[in-house]
């Protein structure tokens, strides 16, 4: 993962954290590991950064869709 990609990942994680303020960072990462890799115990350990970014982007889209439906 390039430095630019890592910066995007961190930015998107920050965005997701702001939309889920009651969730601790560890919970957020663990939940994204389930999105990226499933419920296997090794998911969080084996998840690649690009998989994490894809999971975060998916989750942000889901949350945005909910906001549109409510509005």
C-alpha cells in the first residue's frame, strides 16, 4: 500500500469513526475485519490494508444510504 493509499485509509477510518462516535477504534477495526474477511478468528490478523479500505468504503456507503432514506 502506498503512502497515499494509507493516508486515504486513515482519512476514511476517521470519517467512519465520526459517524460512529460510540464505537471504540478497536471495535471499529474488528467490525471492518468481519466485513472484509468474515467471522473467522483470523480475519483481523490476515486482513490486508486494501481489504480494510474496501470494507470501510462499503460501510460508509451503507451509512450514507441510511441518511438519505431518513432525510
